[in-house]
C-alpha cells in the first residue's frame, strides 16, 4: 500500500484541480456542458478544450520522457515545431498536385527533421554533458529564424481543402480531426511503452545513470532516443498547429508552448529532476492548463493579466505538490489515523 500512495496522489492532484476548474465554469454558466452539431461537427466547451489542447498534450508526452531520462527540460519544443512545420509546408507547396499521399510524404519529411533536431539536442545533453535547458537554449534562440528562412521569408498560406479537413473536420466525421489525431497518438505511445522497456530504461537512467550502466543500460543511447522521440512529437504538434491555422507563421506558431509543456509535466506530479513518470498525469496536466486558460477568459480576466493569474495559480499548485507539503500531509494523515484508532478502541471498551 505504501508504494501506491504516491502514485495515487500523483494523479489525484491534477484531477482535483481539473474538477475544481470545471466546477467553477459550471457555476459561471449552466450551459457549460452543452454541445451542438454545427455543419456536421460537434462543438461545445468540452470539444473545444480537447481541440485546443491537442498540440500541448502531444508535446507534454514527449517532454515527460525527456525529463525522466535526462533530469532536465527541452525549452525548444515550440521552436522545433515551427521548423518541422515549415519543412512540411515547403514540401507541401512544392508538390505539383495535392493529394493525401503528398500530405503524408511532407509530414514524414517533417518527422525526419524533428528526429534530427532531437538528435542534435540529445547529443549535446547525452554526449557532451550540457545541461538540458542550456543545450536546448541554442535552438530556442535561433530556431524561428531558421523556420523563417525555410519559409522563404514569407508566411505561406496552405489554402487547401485536405489540410483544412485535418485542421478542422473531415466531412461525415462529427469529431474534430485534431482530437482524433491526439487520441491516436496517445494510444500509439501507450502501446510503445507497453510493448518495450523504454519506460523502465528511461526511469533507470533518470534515477541513477551509473547503476543503469552496470545493469547493461546505455544512458547515452536512452537519452538520445528520448530526445529523438520528442522530436517526432514536435513534428506532430507542428503539423496539427499549421493545419489548424491554415498558414505558417514562423514567429507565432506554438509560441510560449514550451513553458506550458513543462508545467503540464509538473502539474501531472512528475519530478522535474528525472526518474519515475506518469504519462497519464502529464496528459491531465495539459488539459488542466487549457481549461485554466479558458476559465480565466470566461471570468472576463484581461488577456494581458491572464499570465499573472496563471503564474499565481501554478505557484500555489506547485507548493501543494512539493515533497515538503506532501510530507506534512502524510504526517497529518498518520496522526489522524492514530487518533481515530485510539478513539475507536476506547469506544469498544
């Protein structure tokens, strides 16, 4: 039982926060859960939350894996998404005829670029022992300029029915396509973790690289692999983001998403110093951030003030989730159980 309590608390915290935010929205408006079908697609607050958090969920999954293995965070995921999506758009627009195969080929090319970006960041961290945040700061600084050059110093417009269907809805399918793609990605990642030792190896390397090496695990390879997987995540997130927007804006696409991805990992109860992780917690954390953003807008908080409110909320949440507060809570619960147990014994006498 003792080993299960931290895991339960890890999921309980983000779920509780998410439930509170939903309750606030429900009090604010009785129609919060109402949904309607418009032009054959399902719309409403819940579908909109799932739609809006698509990119963040995917990036949070990759960030969780990197955090676990390297004990640090990649602050260039938004920039990497801008670069990979610029490659997708460049190949897409260069094609003679636009078909589903053209889109698939351009997407796969963007994934290859994402893997290369992940390998670059991973090599700096795993081989050259550069602190992850410092290593990824290089791409964070220069990446959007690279995306701008790939775009040909323009902001290209996709203007295609097929890509608009990917970014919105496919005729005859009531659920918005980015939601379907996100669910497919989550399922694929769950299968990957279930059928391989990736989770075990990542946690082992994050907890103790020397012990992992003695057990036959190569820390360099595992760290490189997790960064490359995160590179694929950036490509998928960039692909969804650019099809949603219908154009490629190298300056603003996935801007500031890095911080939200890190916060999603933290809200999910994962240790930012590496080791054990919960993908489910990070996914819940990502949706919690999206609900928080929409809740603040619903409460008529000024757009510029949202970041301040969000920061205060996150600080409170991080303090509650800290080991110090958890320790006090565990001691308080133990004291309460002891007192209640003593009272029950006295009553039985």
